C-alpha cells in the first residue's frame, strides 16, 4: 500500500477507533493498530 500525500492545510491523525452508524469500530477488528484520518490543520 502506498501512502497518499497530505494536501496543504491538512494534517493526519491516528485513532484507535472511529464511529460508524452510531457504533464504535476498533482498528484491531481489521488487523490494524490505528485508523489514519486527514483533518484540517
């Protein structure tokens, strides 16, 4: 997997869980340590 470049004015954060349809989804359920999320800087 190749890393996607981060657009200007954005930054990346890594989180252990995200919310989908009102339920927590943990990265470990997908064999990951964390999800990568791009947010405004």
